[in-house]
């Protein structure tokens, strides 16, 4: 893959653009959290009501998948969803770029999900967690083991490449359309608008898919083997 463009230099270090915008997004989350915390009260205002409705809506959505385990895994899933959604949308803002249009970013999140759901599976089931990989027929266990291992490792590729491919494609298409607007001296300024709206929709769907698949993998890891 082509090396990312190096936009910034700090203390002699080259900072790739996707890493810079990741740090920028993390800083924004931190500042926003510090700013919001004092405004949270037992008697909610309008802003807190909207915030609680959003948090509760996301929680209820994933509760259908995780059931009683939702409270345990909700912080991870909600963080992934919000981070990916905002990252996907960032490229729609002039001079900004989406961290998720780089495979480094999406693959790192996919590896985190892979390691974590296997960790919680081992934590709950202990050595018997291996039964999840052996299938229901004892004499076919070696074959099931190979197939399941391939299936589980491919989840990292599926999570990372799906998100990366869709966001990279969106950004390339928007870049081309805005370039055409510049060449037309503004005559075609309405042409990118439908793609802009579609970009918002794609950004939401891809964030939701990543978070939903993560919740399904976690639910499968802690489920009792039949």
C-alpha cells in the first residue's frame, strides 16, 4: 500500500495524517467530556435529555444482541461506534481527513476486537472455550477446528477491509467531484451534494456494522456451548 502523506513534523518525528486526525479526535472527545461532566444533573436539562436519549437508544439497540451482558460490553461497543462514526464523517469537512480511510486504523481496531472477544470467552469458559471451535460432531472436531480458526482470523480482515474500503471509496469519490467543481468554476457546485448525503449515510452504516459485528462476536464468545 502507498505510504500515507506526511503532513506534520513534531520533535523530529513524522506524523502520518491519519494518526494526526486520530489524536485530534481523541483530544476533542477529552475536551468534550470535561466540558459536559459539570452540566450533568439529577434533574436533566434539554441537552442532557437529548444526550441520555442517544446513549439509551444505542444501549437498547445492542441489548437485543448481548442481553444481560450489555452493561459489561457497552463501553467498548459505544466507544467504537462513536469513534468510527465521527472518523468516517471527518473527511466531509474541508481540510479534514478520515482516520478510517487508512487500513492501519481499521486493522488495529479489528485486532483489538479479535483479542478482546477471545479473552472474555476464555475468561468465562476457561479451557472449555475450545469447544466453540470443535463443532457438534466429535469425530469431525479436527476439521471443525481448522475451519473455525480460519473463520475467526478472517473476522479481522472482514472488519478492517470492509470499513477501510467503503470509507476510502467515499473519500476518493468526493475528492473527484469537488475537483470537478473547482474546474467548472463553481458551475457544478450542486453535483457533490447527493454524494455528500450518501457519504453521511455510508458513514453511519459502516460504524453500525462494525459495532454490531463486534457485539455478535462478544455474544458468541460468552454464550454457553450447546
